[in-house]
C-alpha cells in the first residue's frame, strides 16, 4: 500500500471509529458558504486568535475587549459572587485567603479568571473557587498553600518537570498566545524518586507493578502540567487567556497514554485553570493515535 493510500485509509478509519460523516470537496465548500458571521468569527478566534467584533449580542467574544471601567465593575461583581457563595462550598479558598500571599487574590489575578470565562463574572467566580478546591486535591493540604514555584509546591515533582512531557516554549504565536509543547514519549517512570511517588495518596486500580506505580506518577505529572499552565496564565498576552497546545507524537506508544492524567487535564481545563486551550495541533501521530486516541480526545 502506498503512503498516500495508507494515509487515506487511516483517515477513513478514524472517521468511522468516531462516527463522523465523510464530506466531499463540494460538500465542504457548501458547508463553508453556509456559515454565519458568528460561526466564521468563532473559527477565526479559535484557530488564529483573531477576535472579530460583530456585535456583543451576536458574538460573545466581542465582550472580551472591554474598557477599564467595565472590567473593574465585573471584577467587583465577581468578588460579590464569591462572597455570597456558601462557606461549605469554598473551604479551600477561605483557608487560602488567610494564609496565601495577597497577589493570589488581587484584581489582576481575578481578571485572569474573568477573561478565561469570556468576561462572565458569575462563571469566573465559580472557576476561581474550583481552582482552589482542585489545587487542594492535587497538592494536598500543606503544599496547596505554597507558591507555585519549583522550590516550594513543586519541590517533590522535579522529575516530572524535567521529563519534559509538557513544557512552555520560549516564544508566542502571532496573536500573543503561549505555546505549550507536549511529547508523551518522554514519560519515564524509573526517573521518579520515592519521595515524589509517595507525596500524594491515590487509589491504585492496577495489579502489575508498572501499573501500580502509574497512578502515583500520574499525580506528579499532573502537578507538572499544572505548573506549566500556571506560568502560561501569568505570562499570556492573549485577551481571552487562551493557549495553543502542540503535541509531538512521532515516537509515542500506547503505554505513554495515561487515562488518569488525560481525564484530570480535561476537567481542570474546563472548570478550574485560569487559562483555556484554544487549539491542539497533533504532529506525526502513529497509527494508534489516529485509530484509538483521536476519537477519545475528540
């Protein structure tokens, strides 16, 4: 089978597995022609970071480009939403407010969550509360109150960070979005110290030794991802606090896929982290990525 035919076969296999329709070039042209202005603006924003203001009622992305007075009002509304949330739903946040640095609760920090939710103050307040609860779950009752630095909260997870599975590139795209590079084949369980492995207690759902280590390694890897996205959220110049993921999968194997980390990543990105993923570019994927992982990720 020629490379061209093999690529076509893999593409058709992925479509059939995902249960998606297959379109001809004519159908794709008709589909593009039928897009509304709002849908075209959404595509430009998601793929290229271009925010097309066609009216706040038609395109909610236009609401992100507000003046300072409007942003200050939304921040104050966000604070009132947090204050009105029942105490039992924000225990982690309440403790952090008494023990963490004031910068963690400054207006600039709250604005990061506000932009992440498209200037929706109510959703931003929920995300901020979920951020601290998730931080408690990931780092434990002591470390979650520390600064998100390599010398404090991440001091036991240096092996996961040095593996380079997830790292922040030293340059941005043309829209000022941070670029996060991922390479799953760098995952090395043997590099983790016993201190890193036992730093957090999780359920062990596997039997064999390698799989017994996997959940503990997963927690350390998730913390490493948290650190990278935390840094990206503070450096990002994109108005909507969006980043772009670039995944290099050329040398990946099925053993490098971690369901625990993947599920946690999706949950945190959707509900807690102060930064959203605008696009994911998967490069040089092996066959199993196309046939198995792509439908799962989609």
